[in-house]
C-alpha cells in the first residue's frame, strides 16, 4: 500500500492545476533552469523560500541548512555556490535568517551530541564573541532580545564569509554581476527585512 497518500493526492492535484493553467508548464520548465537568485536559508519548516518570496519553480536555486550557515568546510554548501555562480550565473545570493531560530537558540545552550554540536560550532563562536562584547554577559537564561540580535548577527557573519570565498571573488574579478544580500524573516508577520539596507 502506498504510504502518505494525502501527499501524493496533493501532488496530483497541484500537477493538474499547473497543467490546467498552462498546458506547456512542465515542458518549459524541463527545458531550462535559469534562476536569478540563490537562497541560503534555514531548514526551519516555517521559512519556505519559494513561498515567502512568491517565486515559482525555476526561479530560485535553494540551499537550506540549520541556521543558514555558510561554512567553507561544508562541501554541500560550497558545491551549491560553485554551481549557482559558475554555471547558473545567479545574480543575487541571499542569506536569509529568521528571528526565533532554533539553531541559534541551541548554540546559546548546553553542549549537544554531534553531529548537531559539530554543525553549530561556528555559532558557538559567534555567541561567545557577542557575549564578550559586553552584551548580556553572564546571563544564564539569555533574553529573547539577545537571541534575536544573534539571529541578525549570524546573517551578517554568513554574508562576511561569502564575501571572502574564492568563488565569489573570482566571479567579481571577471566582472560577473553578483550581489550578496543579508535578510531576516519575521515569523510573527511573515515579512522580510534587508539587514544591509540603510
Ligand atoms: Co532556524
């Protein structure tokens, strides 16, 4: 017996709907993938890239992981960036964090078992740095404001990592159009904010 029938049923309805609106929809999508955007976001189920920016299949290349990290040691993320920049020639790389990120919260708490602990290690460093900056030092129960500030700082930190990557530098040196963006999403109202905008 087929498992999760409700998901297959929803898929069948969606496929019919797309074909109803545009009989050549899938045919055209098969032919070409040329998204302008690469989205690097959190794996959190409440932050689905296509949905919140209103883009259709084919319009955004997506990489998601816990706490939207760009780690040069992460082969998956580096391969995505290489493909997106060198082959797809995306014009924008968007790092999108979100307030209330469980990954950030975990990095503020007790040590976990690996692999989660290993994954969160760059965030542990960020949490430590922010603590030593004199913010909320010594709090055993970090406030929501501090947590949310760390969600923003994490985005800035990932954009800084992006800036330093050879794949990004090489694209710029050869004059390829490539902008980096740091955004944050608010689960409370579904709105995005550009952290780099004045
Ligand atoms: Co998250």
